[in-house]
C-alpha cells in the first residue's frame, strides 16, 4: 500500500522554512558579534560585553570561521576572548575571599638554573633569587593566595580537586590560558587569565603588574603588601 505524503507536505514546508530562518538568524548573529568584536579590538575597549559573551558561546564555531575568513589571526582572536572573559568575570572574582583563591604559574617562568624539584603539587620554589617567581610567591602568599608552579594542566586539575578554590588566576601562553578558562568554566570556577609576554619553554616572561592588578581585585588594601605596589610600578 502506497503511503501518501500529502498530509505532511505543509508540515515539512514549515519545518524547512523555520530551519532556513534559524540558519540565517545564526549567520546574522555571528556577523553582528564579529563586527562588534572587531570594533572592540580596534578601539582597545569592550563594547556590549554581556551580549558578546552570551552570543559567542552560542555561535562560537561560526564566529571563529568568520574571524578567520576576515583575516583575523588566531592569536588576536584568543587574546580578545580572554580579555572578554576577564571583563565578565571581574565582579564574581572580587566576591571570592582571597583565602579561597589560587594562582597557577607556569614552570617556564623560572630560571634555567632553577634548583626547585618537581613534587606531586608542582615545583616548590626555593626563593633562590634567580628569577622573579620567588619574591612574587612570597608576596602573594602574604595576601592569602595558594600559589602553584605547575608544568601542565593535569596538575591544575589535581590541585583544584584537592583544595577546591572558589577562584583561580591562570598564567600562561594564549592557548594554555584559554584551555584553563574552559576547564574552569566546566568545573564551575571563577577564572581570570594572564597571558605571558614571551612564549616558549624556558625563561619566558610575564608582565607581573597585570598579575598583581588581578590578584588585588576585591582584596582589603590592608592585606596587600606595599612591596607589591612597588614591583607593579
């Protein structure tokens, strides 16, 4: 017995029209988001950050494809996403007590002559003075932070599960910071990222003023060591 599709033709037409409208709507949304993003990058400030964050999560893959089509380099795109995330996470980060925060520094910041040894909780800094991690480590610990110098994301996940911080600051190259932010979102953590000024595997650099600026968010000024301000300047 032949089945007639006539009763369903109207429904199929409606489904087709709705599908086309959704696709066109997503394309339009992606183009609007990319336009706002590019303008924000050009001007050096974020416009409509809440709309951008929500929209880019919804059409991230499509937006990235448009970014690439327009010639925006992956580095610029990742840097923008991290800046957007930091802007949107600032207030939530400020509300987390400093004693419930952790900072993860990459081992590539240390000196090539670093005497520290790897432990189950990362490198234990010996404050030998051969790099800036030692002094920074002490100052941030005075504020109440848990500091970890780690060789990779697996250590971060392990320490997060063990100490359960409410917020974290991750320092690293662009891809590492983006990966850390995505991981923190999945774990329900508030995360802030600081990208290193020089990439590589040995003796990389970071603008410590950027780290200190984020670390001081929401912290009682009385708890912030004066040396922190001096180093930031």
